[in-house]
């Protein structure tokens, strides 16, 4: 059982700030940490801006906005961030060694009953949990970008994840107004395994001149009722992230459908990473 309603999110990038946003909005006292002060400041401002936009659109009230901001506080060190946390969610880059190192650091700073969750979209929860005390308290909580709009949450059960921990994390996900699906620990889980195949094939089609990026996306949005096309979604996720996941799945599963297209590799090499760099398959600069 998670002993307190306090939640800490480690990593204040696009996903981290989004997770912190929905956590605080759901009523949890939430701390957001990042090792880079400017990234943390930008993230806190972005949450405030998104909440204000929600008020404008009638999605939340001014009171909701004020209470959410009261519950959300920044942390400049991991130790301060995880203090009194019942649940720690990491949202750092998709590098399994970075995640394992961070969890080892966190495990040294929190009681054994504190639950550790990874927002990884494809990496092994079992491997991330290896090397720390009580690996039964480690689960996956894969949120989707942007979390305040996309309601899906994959909860991933590692080989040693305790059933009561998994159940409690699913409950917290529902308290965050998520549609929770429970997945066994397998490369890519469910969503990334399916989504990456679609995204890579869309990139191959663009590479082959089948259609423009806008028309490929329109085909999926209007023909299959996807809320967003695979190329625009790749821009939001980050082409570098998409490439790293594809490489990982190709290595683990050995299927040619996960082999990264040459176009994707070239764009990442050239710094065309999508929205965060200002340009990917679309131009995001104002």
C-alpha cells in the first residue's frame, strides 16, 4: 500500500511536466524535480499556462487552477523531491542505465514501502528494477503525450512487481482520470509496439514519396478516426525518442518492421527532432 498521497515526478521535460500537472489536478500533493534549474522553471510556467488555457476553454474552473498550483511545488534536489513521497515517478530520457542509476539513488533516500514507477514507453521494468532493494515495489506507469489530453495509462507489471502495488498504482491512475490498461513486461508493452510500427511505416511511405506528411496523417485521422496522425505524433514525441525506441525494439524482437528508416536516422542526425527543435515532419516555429 502506498503510505501517503504525495507524488514526486523526476524529470521536468514535456512528459514530466504533464504528469505533474495531472497529478496535482487530481488532488495529489506533487513535487516536480529536474537537475536543470531552467528546465524546471520552464516546466512550472508551462503547467500554469496549460491550466490557464483549460480555464479559458471551460475544462476547469479558476478554483481548480488555483488549487492545482498550490499542490505543485518544484524541487532542486532528488533528496528533497522524494522526501515524504509515497509514489515516485521517473520521466527522464529513454536510457535504461540512466533510469537504473536514478532508481538506485532514490532507493537510498526513501523507505522500502515507497513505490517507484517508470514512465518508460518500451524499456523492461524488470531490468530497471534490478539492483535495488525491494524490486517488488517497482512498476511501469506509461503516460501518453500530452497527458492532460490523452487519458490512456499503461500500468506495467514487472516480473517481481507485487500484486498489491500494481493494484494501488492502477487505483491512483484512475484517480488521475486515466483509462488504465494492465500490461505484462514485454518490449514495447502494447501501445509502443503497435504505435511504433505505424509511425515507422508512415515514415517509410514519406521516404518513398507515397504521399505528403499531411496527407498520410489525414488518411489516419479521417479514415481510422485517430485523434492525431502518426507523423505529427512523432513530431510531438520527438524523432530522437522514436528512433531510440525503434532501435530497442528491433534489437529485442528482431523484426524488420522495427528497423528504423533511413529518413528517420538522417533527420535525427541533422537535429530535426520535431516540436522541441522547431522542425521535424512539420514546422513548429511561430
